[in-house]
C-alpha cells in the first residue's frame, strides 16, 4: 500500500479495477487501521477485495539491503510471500524500488539460468510500444547478462503484445558493429549467433523513439538515464506549451481547438496509461508502479499485472531462457 498518494488512491483504484475486470480479485496488504476504514461493507461482502494486515512499512529512504534483515512483517514482504505461497497470482507495489527488487529475489528467487532480474517498461514511441530493459536494477552488466535481458524482453514482448517475433536491438552510441564498449560488442556477438531471436543490431536513442525496434536492451545505468531524461523532457515540453498559451491571448482563444485536435496524441503519450514496470526473471509476477501514480495510473498498472498473470509470464520466460541458452 505504498506510493505518494497513500492507501486512499490505491483502494479507489482497486474498486474501479474490479468493475472493469469481472474475474479479478484483489488482496490489499497494509496497515489495517489505515486501509480498513476506506473499505465499505459492500467491498468486503463481495469477496473480491481481501485485506491482509501488515504491521510494518518499508519507507522510501530505507536502504535496500537493510530490508532483508529487518521488518519481517512489512507489507511488501508479505505481498511477495503471498505470491510465493500461491495465495495470489502476482504482486503490484508502488513502494521502494530497490527494496522490492531485493525482497523479490530473496522471497521468490530467480528463474534457472537467470543471473539477475531486470526492470522492463513499455514506452510509447511512434504510435506503438517499445519494451526497454534494464531500467535500473543492474548498473554494470557483462555481455551474458545483456543476452539474458534480450531473451527475457523478447519473451515478454511476444506474450504481452502478441508479436511472435519482436525486433531486438542493443542501445548503443552508433549503429556500426565496431562501436560501443566491450560488453555491448560481445553481447551483439551472442545475439547474432542465436538464430531464434529476431536481433536487428545496434540502435541509437533517436532510433528508439522512431520505433525501429520492439525490444531495446541496455544496462541499468543507461536505461535509467534514458527513462528519467525522457520523463524530464516530456515535463519540460508540457511546461513550455503551458507558458506559451499563458503568454498569448490568441493561443488561449485557440486552446479548445488545439486540445481537441491533439487529444489522440496526448492520450497515446499519457504516462499513466503505461504505468507498471515488470521485474523479469523472477519465479512469480512482480510489477512496480510509479510512486506518484494517481488513480487512473494505478488502474493501468493493475491491468498490466493482471495481463502478466494471465499469460503466465514467468513460465514463458523460463522456457525461452532454457531454449535459447541451449542453442548457443
């Protein structure tokens, strides 16, 4: 029940999601005195919302390593244990990302053949989605790990988008094969030798946003910089547009027409629609929501978590990792 907006936002999003997905049931894990007053008798009577009390909470500034030794009844740990024990199909958290990754590895474990999990999110580019990983879980990655990311990203994109052969590219400083650091060049050799993957080579940052690949692979340092820079640029441009409208009487008069004409573009690029990053490589479905997500964004994240559970994403990834490793 983490996140900047607190339990009220999450409970409201859960209630709305239940109306959208008739087969969905939600277990809310958190402090009973904070969550229970937000639930109506009708919520509890339906049997589709269950409250699992947890006495402790992991804070945003808690060091990830410390959560392994302390707070055994933290809501994040309890939620992951429910996945491990088969009581729920997936876990969605808006809390501390580092703590979620550390606890998920400890509680659920990684799939056979996966060294470390990766964070993957779908970015709206050129009228479609591009799945990018890793976005911050692994700062420095050897070539073999980048290869694993490509396999996991390909399997996830195929299941979530319905594209059986997603185009995979390595994010690099140039498209030429000789460019990039040693890890990227070695990863390119591994990917090129795996004929079952639809590897298309290197891609630069501008090519990512032109939609030239369906899965883009990089280490967590580069991926997190890419993500934060993209979010910052989007906010900057929105601010510049608001300032331009505020400073021009003509633009203010035209604002209703402009908003109507650009409605589709704004909806396609609304970050709330794509809220929810998958932690791939774990023995269970784990999804991370943006901490500042509002109700609509939380509803989107719940939907993405539900989709990952429906396609049994960890099992699909496990099969692909074993198959492609055997082919090398």
